[in-house]
C-alpha cells in the first residue's frame, strides 16, 4: 500500500473524527475546555497515529503507533460514554458514533494481527 489514505481503517477513523467533532460541537459551552476538547483530541489521535505509523520505516514501529491509536480510541470511547451518561449530545448521532468506534476498533485489531504475522514471517 503506497499511502495511508488508501487504508480503510484510516478512512473510517477520519470519518469517526469528523463525526466526533460535529457531535462534540453541540456540547454545553462550559465543556469547551473540558470534555469537548478531550473528545476532539482523542478522536484526531486515532487517524493521526495510523498515518504516522504507516509512514515509519519498520513494521515494529507501525505496530507501536497502531497500539497508540487503539489507546486513543479507548480514551475516545470512555469520554464519549461519559458524555452520553451525563445526557449530552444527540442520541441518534451517539448511536452512530458508538458503532463507528466499534468498527474502527475491529479494523485496527485486524491490521495489527496482519502486521504481527508479517513480522513473524520476517524473523
């Protein structure tokens, strides 16, 4: 694969980040420097780490950045769950975002598995 932009997981993570930004913009203004900011930063971190890992020179480094992306995704999910438990945001959009989080998580695990197998064959 020549570009990280061709990766389905990166494309889905970008769509998730976009949806998160839109959803978080509806949170109360007093959350601007709290939950809104945290949601946005963790959402951006997922595709950013996928891209950065892809651009690295080794499979091991790529796996490390995918691990960071998964950590950011877990952070995003936790912040998102807290926001919905508090009663923030549109519930239909929240359902869609929850499904997107699950899909990106599944795709990240699959990419990590494939890269680990590639690494095992190289050793």
